[in-house]
């Protein structure tokens, strides 16, 4: 009971330790997942910073031409798609206006759906989207003057670059194109400026000439109402060369084309690969932890059983020693009992030989002699069974030994008119001669008792291998039921009325001392077969 209690306690501790390992690995896996997501977020912020630098480089007086911005975005998407190996490739990006609608996109624009643009961070099976501000192009959240950037549609760039006007029409204007000399305003002339399709034509005077902007005041300061060509209503930075656009038109343009944020769609293939690899790693760790806990539990259980078996073996050894002492005492008692029995038998025989003895007394004296012979026989078998078996092996002709035993029991064989045959090879085996003869004697006597009148008994020797042989004793008696074929070799188990139950037990004891095996089998159509195997053939 105590051992079972200890086993349950150890099993509970091991299960608790395994659950702790599982919890620890789960926490570590979640940490790896968070780290992988942080890598993707860090990559998105890096792209946002890069894009902010690009917008600052491309804008002029608060405006960026879309035809110059799109190639840069496409190249940026291509570069990051090839470079972001650890965190995932860039699938698509888009610049958003104040209403959260894409103004300019690059890559796979189909991924930038309305559902994606509705959340700051959205994870799907194949990609993740981030909504981020664009550095240098985002609106001032406090509502004051800002540095918002407007992306002009493609037609405005073509109309602007194709137009020509005189430098005198723009006395305070700087050069804004990369292919012009920004330090020499006199070298830039614009004439015949065609009206753009995206914007209304600039205001002209009665002579058809473009009206120049109002001259600055003498103190060089521009009042807000006179500075609409530099700043739109609401503080939007307004390019001076767009002064012909009305305030309402510029506000509408800013609402549709002003940069307010950035959306990125990044692949999660590498993210999922990292998570799956780490998950399998955690599974393996938990599996081996469970196997270890199970192994320790089994080892502890076996150790407990071993300790219990050792205790039992010690007790069995003590009991065996006690039984051995009792067996020796019983054998000595049996040996000493035979002497008085022999005296009783002798006195009874002398009484039966008296001439003046009546027939009744002579019959009773003969009964005393017969019963004394039975008790003596039982004591002799008991002494033989309790005697220690010390095997002294010699070379014995198995067939010759069998014939000698048959000759010894010839009187009993003739009494039941039995036919005894010996067949098989002539073999020489290694065995204790006296013990082997006792085995043959007991088996033949058992077969004689089991065989019917005028029955037959067969001895058969055969070689089972190059170094081993077998011996069979067959009879055509009633046989042994299958459920009793193991019991008949136990002491005091017998199926004969006159049997002592020690004959076959002595046979099994001698066979075991030689390292042989004996079995009882059925003999078709009736009878029994006693087979002794693993007899060592002498060289």
C-alpha cells in the first residue's frame, strides 16, 4: 500500500513538471510570435521613414507630381520585396489622403481594399497591412499651420512642363524643375501657357496677359489675405504657380490629393514559416519532456517493484531455508520410520507362519504386511523426492538403459499381458545413470498402471539436432485430460487409486536438475505421450 502511494505521488509530481514545461514552451512560442510580428512592424516603420524621405525630396512648395512619384514608389516596392527576407516581402503600398482613400499606389493594389484601409493593423492568412503616417507629409493634428503635401495629377505635370511664360510675369518665383538652372531665374521663360485640363486657366488682364502676383509690401511681410498664392485656406501650403486656382478649388484638390497617411501590405510567408518552425520545435520539446516523465515514472515503478521483489525474495529465501530444514527433518523422520515398519512387517510375517494359527488371524497378519509395504513404499518415494539432486553426468546408452528397466518390470508387464516396444536410433547421452534409470522406471511404471489389459507401450528415441535428442514413452490407456497435463507433475497429484502422487514429481525434479524438459501430450486415438527433450548427445 505504501509503495502504491509513493508511485501516485511521484506520478503527480512528474505530471506537474510536464505541465510546467508545456506552459513554459507555450509562453516561449507566444514570445517568438510577438517578436516576428515586431519585426514586421519594424520593417513597416523603416519603409515609412524611407518613403517620408522620398516625399521630402520630391516635393516642391508643398506639391509632388504623381508622374515623378509613381516610378519611385514602384522601385521602392521592388527593392523591399527583394530585400526583406527575414520579416516578409512588401506586396503593395499606397499613399492615402485625409479621407483614407489611396492617392498613389504601387505593387499589388488589389490588396488595398476598403476593409484593409479601415483598421490600423490587420492580419490575414497571406499578408498583413499597416496604416502609418508619412513623415514630412502628414497634417498637423492641432489644426494650425502645417506642411501638408499635395500630389498633383499627371495632367498637371504635363500642362506645367509644356507651358511657357515670361520671367517678368513671375518676378518672385524660383525655379522648380530638376532640368532647369535654379540659380538663374532669367534663364527660365514661359510663353503661351496652355490651359490645363485639371485646373482652370490662370487669370489674365484686358490685354490677354497673365496677371502678375501683387507686389510685396515695403517691409517685406505678406499679410495672410495677400499670401493665398503661398498658403491656401486653412493653412494648406500652396505653390505660388497655382495662384490662379480659387480657394475653394484648392481646398477640394487638397481634400482629394493631400497626403495624410501610408498603407503597406507585407507578406506573412516568412512570419508563418518562423511560427510553424518554432511551434514544431515546442511540440518536440514537449513530446520528449512527456517521454522523459513517462520513462522516469516507469523507472520509478520498476524500481519500486524491484525493491518489493527483493523483499519478497528475502522472505522467500528465509521460508525456503525453513522448508529445506523441515524437508530434511521429514526425510530423516521417514528414514527412521522405515525401521519400525520393517520390524512390524517381520513380526506379522512370523505370525502368519505359525502352524496352529487360525485362518482369521493369518488373514489379518497378512493385511498388516500389505499395509506396511504400502507405507514403506510411500516413505521411500518421499525420501527420493526430498533428497537433493546432485547430477554426475556420464555417457549412457539410452536404448540399453531402457531395455534394462523393461526387464526389471517384466513381472508387472506379463501380469497385464502388455506389449512393450523400443524404436528409434541408438543414442548415447550425457546424464546421471542412477537418476536416468529412476526416470525411466517411474515413467514405465506409470504407463503400466495406465495401460489397459493386453495394451501396448512404446519407447522411441530420436535425434532433434546435431547435439540434442528426445525420448518418448507412449501408451494406449485412457490418457490425461488437457487441464491436468501440467498438474500431474506436482507432488501428491495422482489419477490412480493406488498411486502415491510422487512418481511423476520425482521425474520432473530429475529432468529439471539435468536441464531437460518434459511434457505430457495426447496420443491419438487414445492414450498419453510423455516427451523428454533437450537430452545432450554425447560426442
